[in-house]
């Protein structure tokens, strides 16, 4: 009689074979960003927190009297899939920078860009997306309880980050965490952050990284679907903006809130709304000869205004504020202070004006020249304008950099007006309230992300 004992090893073997056959081998052609021995290919930016290699790991350590520190790749990356592991002290805040940059003209070289958060606090927003040194939270994690629970305290955590086109998706320990659609920045370095600490916080806490691998080719083959609903930022308020009281000045789809400067409704020609962009059409370069300028239906006094704009070669346009459409009922544009939009390299206006250079990009048109070292993105790319006006103090910013400031109604201001093309308009630019205007100067120019925040006067 044969014993059944001899069959046991066979079954064990079969189970083992079947189990192995069902385990998928990772054939992803990962490229390591860390050689496990040195920091070759990386450089430090920002603060002075130390980074070193210990036992095949990158270790970053907190120090006092230091701003945020970053160990960044020397190579720039656009579209990619990144995977890495980290372990962080429970008292620390950290993050993974992606598509980030450091420019001399932006806050003296401050690192800025998308950050995939590392948050071991009770809030649990790890793998959410924060815009470092720019817009703040883009994809907070308050509603994603599963991802919050996925973080492992005092253990290794695994991140997967996909940045493809205008879409950024994240996973924490294989749990879907964030799904963002935003095209603010298309490329930049990858960075490992050691966050600054307060004077009462303990120095010497650590965040540790390992297995840092990237994929830059055949991304569609390896990209994963996310079950999350995307957060779209175009023509919408970010979480930070909504919290601070910003409002959309254009909804991205309709003409609501706008009319022709010399009409009681929106122009029937000369402007088009398509793909979330508000575009003034080309009509030969004449001033208000097609659809004409458009203005807000509301008036504004003290405010912050943000507008993204994109020009074509040789284009001319502008963003005007404190506009009074009752002035200049005749030909030409409505009257108001103007943030100039211009292709400085091609358009002849760049060399004209009663004050040298005062008709160049981001200048106070015909009055004050913008800083010549201003950061201008190339024709065909989006630029970001920011205008602050509070208690007659006005600032023009371009792409995150202040390019001029002045005091409205001051003696110096009045002198500039008296020497300009506006001298014929009594009390030019001195109104306490006015409309916001987008100019039709006969050239193809597009606008989006038009947002305003009204602010209280500091004067009593």
C-alpha cells in the first residue's frame, strides 16, 4: 500500500510554481537617480540643511536658522514617472519637488514649483500636491481619507508620481492620492526637501530616501489610471485662493461679468471663447477697430488682480484699471491706467513713448518703464500678470517678479502724467473706483485665469 505522504512535496511544488507564475515581474526600464554611494547628479539649493549618504541611503537633517533646503537633480525633467521610498521623523514636514525651478529673478533664487507633500502629522496630507513658494495648496487631501490612512509612521513609505502633460497623479503605498490637471510649469528639477524648523523645534531630525527611480520614455505604456476625480485649476480658484477671498473675474466659459467698453453688452465680433481662453482676434493692429475693448460690469477700488496672457508675434494689448468708460466716447481705446502687453522684440511701440521704455511689456503705459531685467516667457507661452493697488500704492508684477511700483496721485505721478499722452485728460488715473479692461489693439492675444481679490483700505 502506497503512502500519501510522498504526494505532499509535489503539491507544495505545484503551489510554489503556480504562485510564481502569477507574480508579475516588473519589467519597467527604470533609471536610478541615486547610485547608493554618492550624491553625484544632485546639488543643494535653498537653506543649509546637510544631506549625506549613509549605508546606501540619502539622509537629510534639520538645522536651526535655515530656510527650506532642497537636494535637487542637476538634470531637468518634463514628462516622467517617478518612484521612491522615504522614511521621516514623526515631527517633520517634508516633500518631493517636481518640475521645480530656481531663478535669480524669482525671489532671489528661491526654489518654487510642484511639491508632493510628506506630512506625518495628524492632518495626514501626504502625497497631496502643494505649489511651493507660489500658489500654495493645489490638491489638499482633506477628502481623501484612504490616502491619509495609507501613510506608515516610522516605516518606509512608497510614492509613485506621474507627471505627463498637464496631468500629475500620485500614489502613496499603492493607494491613489492626488489627481491634478494644471499646466503652470512643464519641466524642472526633482528635489528632496528638508523643511525649515522653528527655534523651539528639535534640531537633528531626519528624513531618509532610497530607491529613487525615474522613467521618461514610453510613458503611456506604463502610466496607471486613477479612480479619483481630477482637480482642474484652469479658470478655477485654488484652495488657497478661495480661502483668502479671491474671486473669478471670468468663468472660462461665458461672457458673464463683461461688456464692451462702448457697448451695453459683450461684442458680437472680435472676441472668441474657446478651450477656456478669452481671445481678442487679429484685425490689422488697429486700436478698438474690431470688437473693441471689454470691461468688467463691476467697479473696483483697492484690489489684487491676476491675469494669465499669451501673445502672438508682434502683438500689442493691455490690461487697464481704474477705467472710466464715460471718457473718450470717440475712436480709440477707453481711458485708464495700463499694464502694457507687448512683443518688445518686434512691435515698434517698445521704442516709443514720452518716457523711454514706458511702452514695453509690463510697463505702466507711457508713464513708467518696467524693470528691463523682467522675466518674459517667449511668444506663444503663457505669462502671468499681477497688479496690486491699495491706498494709491500700485505694483506691477510679471511672472512672480515685481517690475515697477508707484504712488498714484503723488506729485511725481502727476508730473509723469503731465509729460505723457494722457495730459489732455483731467485727473487721469485718479478715480477712486473703476473698471478692469482687456484691450483690443487688433492683435491676437489670449487671456485666462482672470481673478481678483478686493482688499480693505488701510486708511481710516
